[in-house]
């Protein structure tokens, strides 16, 4: 065999080896999977990378269906609906979801000095934003319902929850969607999925990276879009193994005698909040916490929320609010400066960053 023949053989073998390596690596690349559906009175979207191309929609739907059986206030046959009946006193948990959300609610209730409080349910209902519809209560009705609000009105452990006063009710709508995201994430972790984006009703948890090997990019809604147009996205943030939740008063509200009444009710005053904060987006390690803190900040208002964040650096937040002259402004914590990009037209005046 001459040198020419040897070179040809070596070249063929080299090309074959390169092709084999390429095909092997291609076979080892995970496939981007996507599922969508409806659950918890809203929609969900999940993207994940899986080497086995597994389809988990039926499993997710089943999981969220059982989740609803515990925490949905809009279904009459759930655990929380049973607790909210006037005749009920103690409910023993049959499903594993009620206790964790109660425990987290108590933790954030204490941390925020009661700004987050799921026992505010009777007041939310009275103002027309809850699972039992009233509308526009007078001051005497508000004062009566305020006596039913406060975590000291219930007692619970890992097995059961007891109301200590007749008429006390719970509403986890400000934390349940975030918790649902965490529950679905736990399912994906058990399946060995390490790269995913889970979104339920706008609450999001991201792990790992996307198909382009980049951290997941998540949009934050522009709270003035429906009223004034412009970009529907206020900002885009890259989430690195974090959760995001947004609360705002720009969709659920009504106007009486030219006065706006929003769905965020202050548990201490009994009235819908009246302040400049339009939306609060919170980034935390888990979505249940992000969801609850976003609501708490909407109750606190801008100044108190900023003070809270200064004392709790483990949380990041992005606020959109109105100045005294009506111009819009934004505020973000220092931890978001490198990962968040504002895409809506710049506000007239922009708030200082800490």
C-alpha cells in the first residue's frame, strides 16, 4: 500500500470518526419540549429540555387538578371551601398542600407586619373582588368584617386548621398560584429535568438554561399598556434559578363617583389601597414567596416597600409607580441592575436606584 492510499484511508477514517462524534453529541442534546393548558382559573405554559423527549402534560394537568381540590375557593368541594363554611370549625387535611401554604403565609404575615394576610378574605369579598360577591360596603360593614381578620383568628398544625371565631375565612389567591408553580417544579425535579420554565397565570419559576444555553428571559407587563398603549412589556429580566411574581391594581378595579377601587385590600384599614404604586414585581428563590411579597408590597405602598427591601436583601423587586404630577417612574433593587432591561418607553421621570 503506497502513501497516497494510506492517506486516503486515514482521511476516510478521520471523517468517519468526526461524523460519529457529531452524531453522538447530537443524540445527547436535550429536546425543547413545551406544554400549555388551563388550571387554577387561568392558563399555564411550561418549557423544558429533556433528553428523552417526554411529554408531561397529562401528569401536570392531574397534579394541578388535585392541587385545586385543596386550595381553590371557587370550587365548593375543596378543603379551603369546607373551612370557609360558616358551620365549619376544624378541617383535617387530606391533601399535602394546605399546611405548606398556611405555614408560608404565617411567615410572610409576620415579616410584613400583617400586610400579607389571607384572612382578609371577608373584606375582599365585601368589596366585590373575592369568591363571594358583595360590592361597596359601608363603614359599619367594614368595621364588622375587620373583626374577622388576623392570623390570631386561626390555629393550625401539620394535620388540621381551626377557626377561633365564626365567620373567619381564608383566601390564598395571592399566594396559591405561586405555590402551584413550586409544586409543578418539584414534579419536574423528580423526573430529572434540570432546565425548565414554569409559568402559571403570570407567576414564573426558572431553573437552568433554555435551548440556546442562556438563562430564561421573562417579560414584565406594562401596567399602563391597556390604558395608554405602547409596549405591552415593561421590562425583560433574566432569571437565574429564581422565581418571579407580579401584583398590580391596573386590571381588577371599578370606579364609583369617579373614584377608583382596586382589588388590593389593606387588612388593617379594611379598604382598597390608595397609593401611587401601579405594579410590584418580586424575584425570590421560590414562587410562593415571590407571589405573597408582591401582594404585600402593593398593600404597603412604594415607600414602605422600599424600606422593607433595604432590610431584606435576599429579595429583589421592580416597581412601576406614578409621581405626584401623574408621570410614571420605575424603581429596581440593585440586584436587578445587570439582569433587567427596560423595554417600554422611558417614563417621564425615573426613580433613583438604591
